[in-house]
C-alpha cells in the first residue's frame, strides 16, 4: 500500500485519468526491477483504493506465460493530481523459454477500481543479448578535435596509435539463433532490456464507478478479448523491425 502527497487542480475530464508515465532506469539489465513514475488525475471522491498491476507478457502463443510482477493498492485517493513510483520485480526467467527471453515483448500497466479495469498501458520491450555490458563504456568519451592538415596521411602511419575500441554491440540475431539451436543456455546476466517508452499503447474501458460489484464488466463480458489483445500486441512486437543498433539511453 502506497501513501502519497498530491496537489489540487480543476478539471472536467473523466473521473480518473492517467496523465503521464515516465519510464525510469531504462535501459537496464533484465534482472533489475521495472520502475514507472505514474501521474494521474482524480476528479471526484473515491471510496476505495485504486488497484495497479504490472504484467509481463512472456509468450505470444501462451497466455499462461504472462507473469504478474506487482499488484498494489494506492489510496486514499484525493481529488486532484497525484504521483507515485510503481516498482515491480523483474520476471522470473525460469518461466520464460530461451527463445522468448530475447527479442521484443510487452509489459503492461493496468489500473482498476473495485476490481474493474479502466485503463491499460502497454509498452514494447526490446531484450538483447550482449557478451559485454553495454551500459559500462569501454573507454572515456573525449572531445574530438577537427582534423589537422595531413591527418589522412598520418592515419595511414603504421606507428600511429590504434583506434579506440567501439562500445559493445548485441549478439546478432543469426548468431543468437545458432547458439540456441546448439543448446546454449543464455546467461540472464547478459540480457539487457530497453522499454520503448515513446510508443505506448493506451486502452481505456468504461466502468460503473458507483457499483460495488466484485465482477468487472470488462472481465465478465470481454475477458477473452482482453487476453487476445495482449497476445496480439506481443505478436505485433515480434513482427516489429527494431531499427536500433544496440541500446539507446533514453
């Protein structure tokens, strides 16, 4: 249970509206916790807490591979703008196949009121395998002076110092597939994740905020559709062409 401070504002929007989410500690090693700074707006008094959940989609073919990483109640919720950090443990790699451990997948943030989900935020997550830590520079980044006259000739000088080493790069997909085919067990300490925070998918559900029913309308009427949406997003993620060479610090 999380207690937090808030600042009051005026608004005529929906009863509860997520206004901003900032992904913290990104990119990072696979085993580090997920951290999201969540800001939301409440425009009316709520008798009960808001229920937040973080879910990791482990496979596009198996809904049972989804892992609930965190469930937390936030409240009492005052009218106005509120902010808190939602932290969740990393998924259990033992429950994820070696094939699904790397590549693009999905992490979901959902919020419910009285067990009725009203918002879902999905992020694509790109997991890459490195043989060296990409978050630790191999050499200091120094300023590069403009080339002086004759620099081209000097570059060909066999006595010139060797070029600075390049930063670590992820293992190419083809090489990774060869490793997996050969039965190589991936070292989870070499898997690094990058949440694509610029591309969230936000889905909102209409709920009855006054009902005390313990059965969510979207779960009772469309639970299968929600699960199918999770799977579709994961399949879209796997089909994405990630045009990044390695990880970019956001």
